[in-house]
């Protein structure tokens, strides 16, 4: 959720108030197809660096790969379980919806 908030220039709280569960699932699906953020930018820079290094390496040396230029690439975070994330966010949105419904139906709430 934080990556999406950062990408959209909004806070997590703003997204929680305005983003529907269905739209969040769509954003998750979009991110799986076309990820954005720091790692993706590092990967692009590493591709350029590996290309330049390969142009200038000796014929007898091993070719470089982009991972050679990303220090943390050898130990990446485990991939997120998108089904679990989606279920957690749906539950969170349902709690918010129920809370709002209870506030509206309670005549004593301020």
C-alpha cells in the first residue's frame, strides 16, 4: 500500500479512505504486470551498467549480468502472496464500511 501511495502522491490514510477493495485488487494486478518503484529503477541502471561493463571486459572474462550491479539482488525479499494481501485489504475495507454503517445507524454518535 505504501508503494501505491508513494506512486500516486497520496498518503496511505487517503488511499484507505478513497480506494475501494476492487480498485486495490486492480492496482495489485497492474503491479504484478508492470512493477514500479526503487527496485525497478535500480534494475534499469544495472542493465546499463552491465552493458557498459560487458563492452569493456576482456574476451576471457565472464560476462556481467545486471544482478552484479545490484548489491541486494542475490537475497531479494520473498515475493508477496497477492491473494493473502488482497484478502487482508478486503477485510480492512469491510471493517471500515461496517464501522461507517454503524456510525450512520447509531443516532447518538456525534
